[in-house]
C-alpha cells in the first residue's frame, strides 16, 4: 500500500528547471537567503527585511531569473512572527516564486508598528517593481478631489468596489478604485480549522468557477505527500475545470452583451451557460460551489450516463457558441463599440502583474496549463488563444477562443477517459503533518490562482489567497485615464473582475 | 397600489456573493422571472423588494441600511443564502440577524448555499401571493 501511495512525484520536465533556478538562487544570493524551499513546482525563499532591496535588484536584473512581475504583497503572522509574502514571476523564464520576508517585530507588536514597517517595505519594493504601490495605503484621490463617485453597482462583477473619477469634459484624467467594501473575511479566518471544513467553503473565493480553489488546495497536498493520482481522476478534474472555464467565460460574455445592449445575445448566452451548469450539476451535484475535489481523487466517478451527457452537451455547446460569436462579433455596430476601448499594451499588463486571458489578449503567451505540468494537460492537444491589441474586442475574442479550446479538451478527456478502478488512497483522519508550508497554483478563468498555506498536524494555521483579480483592479486604474466616461462600465466588465477574489 | 405592485414588482439586489449569480440567472430565458412581472432595478426609490445576500462588512452594512431607508413603502425584504440566514461562511463572527435583525424586518428567508434559482423564484411567488 505504501509503495502504491508514494511511488513518486509526477514526472516533470519543469522539475529539473526549477531545481536549476533553486541552485542559481543559492549561488547568487547565498549571503541574503535564510532558507530556500522547493514546494512542488514553486520556490519559497525566506529573507530578512534588510536584504529585500538587494534581493529584488538581483532577481530583476540577473538574466538567469529575469523576474519582471510583482503579483501580490500580503502580510501574515506565522508562529509568532510577522512576515510579508511577495509573489513574483517571470514570463520570459516561465516560473514564479514567493519571497517570505521576516519582519523584525515581536509577535505582539501594535498595528501601527506593523503598518509602518509594511509601508517602508513597499517603498523598498517600489524601486524595482512599480506595481508595489497598489498594495500600499493609497490616498491619491479622495472623495473631495474627484468629480464622479460611482459606488458599488448592482451589476455582478462591478459590485465589489467604489470608483472615484476625476474628469475633464467626458475624458477621465484620474481613476481610483477602493475595494474596502469587498474586504469581508476576518484575519483569523481558517485558523486552526481542519482540512475538510476549509475544503467545503474554499470555493466561495471564486464565485464563477468554484472548482479551482478546491483543486488548488488538493494539488498542494498531493505535491506535499508525493501522491500519485490515478489518470482517470486527473482526466475527470480536467473535464470539470474546462467546463467551469466555459461557464465562467459565457457569464463574462453575457455581462458584456448586457452592457452594450445586445439583448438577444445576452439571452442566448445565459441559455448556453445554463446548459454547461446543468452538466456540472449532473456530475458534481452542485452548480456554483461543487465541493467535489478530494485529496488524491474526486468525490464521485463518472458513469456511462454522465459521459454520454457530456458528449451530447459539448456538441450542442460548440455549435451554439459559434452562432453566438457570429451574432455578436460579425455585427459591425457591436464590434465598433468594443474596438479600441480600454487598450492595454503588453508591457503595462506585465507591469501590473495581470495573468490569464487579460494578459493573453495583449499578446503575452503565459498559460500555466502549458508552461507547467498541471494535471495532465500535456496529454491534451490545444493551443493558447492570443490577442494582439489588448482592447475590449480582443479580450472578448480571446475568451471565445478559450471556450473552443476548452470544448476541445473536454472532448479529448471524454473520449480518452482511462478505464481504471479508483480506490480510496488516503484517510484524512490519519494526517499528522509536521509544520510545513505549501504553495499551489492553477490557471483559473481569471488568471493564475495561487494559494499559500501553513499546516501543522491536521490543523491549518494560515491560508493566503493570491488571486488574479486584484491585479486586474490595478490594471483598470492604469487604463481608465484617457478613456471616455461612457466606456467605464464596459472596460471594467471586460477585465472580468471577480468579487470573490477580493474578499481577503 | 397592491395590484400595481403585483403586476410590476421591482427588485433591488444588495451586496455581492455567490447567491447573486443564481439570482441574476433568473433573468435568463431558462427561468425568465420577468414573466411574473418582476424586474431588477438599481435605484432604491423604484424598488419594492430588497434582496439581501452575500458578504457584508461595516461599509457594506451602511450601504444596505441606506438602500433600505431610501425604499418607499410598502417594501419587503428577502434574505437569501447561508451567510444571511445563519452565519457568514467567511467570517464566523458575523451574524446578520444579530446585527441588523432589529432594524431590517425580513419577510422571507431562502436557505441554501447558494439557493437554486427556482428557490428564489418560489420566494418571489410566495411574496406575490401574500401581497394579494
């Protein structure tokens, strides 16, 4: 049994590459780094706050690393120590790493002291990564200096932030997005909770594709235990991931159609989304929050009826979505409404740390389904959909193309589903893990969704969700200036900001 | 007045969360809530029914109370989802009934996490029946 459980980590061509990066880090930064850990396909480096500037400069300028993206900065308390978690990635070298900066503060330090040190760390980071300013306490456009204040609206996706705009006639000069209304989760959330409790509610971090947070947590545990997951399970996971991607992208198209006034398309898209959701419900038993992925497996196997239903549904979906695309984008009036609105160049998108379809719409080829050994995507034949100009039209087009690619993956997964008996690999009540850190990332419909966890015995000590929508919010602030006021709603909707990802 | 409301019920949805996806799914052709004379509006003065769902912090609560006070009488409230009916999933200290239960009088609770679109439509239909 033990041999079956621990007969090796997934074979990966990326593993060798990550090990090389790990060696290089040890060589170039040996005086600054306290500890380097390879956690699955991610790297975690612990450093002191005093070394932050040197380390950032080296990581940015050394061509061996070429780290040019700052994805997020978060503060957390680990074992009576205050720490900063900095998420960095390199598009040219196709890898990402986390910097854990240990702050020289006692465990019971006051909030003002922590904030002061946090702000000083951000100012150090700002020298290398411009995006760091988004994670500081910003007071650049308060209520009194802005002409227009748009409070959180009723439209889904635009309901989790307030928008402050400074305008001249109908052109926007400055924009500021306040996500204060969305920060609802408590600091002590998930502290000392058991894993099944966390797994059952983690899907709320992504409202439109609830499977991905669950998948992320389970993948990190599987990496930690070096658990070999059956191929059939991997195929079922891929099938469901792509179904959720289709459903999320269709919901995105429905929002765009509603904003530009294409009522017919809005209705047709919701009809197709319902078709995808019904298939998801047939397989998982739930529409929005599946609670389906388990460590080392999934909740239920697929039987012949479900496979038949999946086959029938994707056939109809492909045909109908083709029609919807033609109806929406062959219409010159609608295309003109989307074209040249909210254009982003590749450099700006990278600077803001945006990932996912929003980045790919600018022409950057970065998709961790291809770049890393995620699930069994290497067995699947699909292409990364890319845009060119990074405007609203490209963002819609990229999502349509991703839907076709997802349908292609589902088709392959259903046809090549391995015949295998799935048995229970692990009993959660037997878990007794010494204190350890875990990172895992998945390509969710909005970008790279990453979870950092600390666990001791069977209790989870910390969970930090590093979500892509925060970077999309920052990008929105960058591109709204020099746009027309009438396009604000369209530009914000086209960035597909998910309210669930902003709650932590 | 009652018959007017019965034939043209305006709903405003406050907050954000997973329930909103299911509530707004009712506007699509599969469920088509508008066949019962129900519309979704974004101006509190025009709304007859306030739907409370999702997650709230102090800022969100202020907004919710403002929307409720701006709504004209007669007004009804539907609370949907576990986060409102019971305790908030992402903040166990937050209990809607304890905090705002005395200020906002909830007429219908729709349980579920999130409730299905049919459950929401059922609550609206019960409300319309009660209005008669």
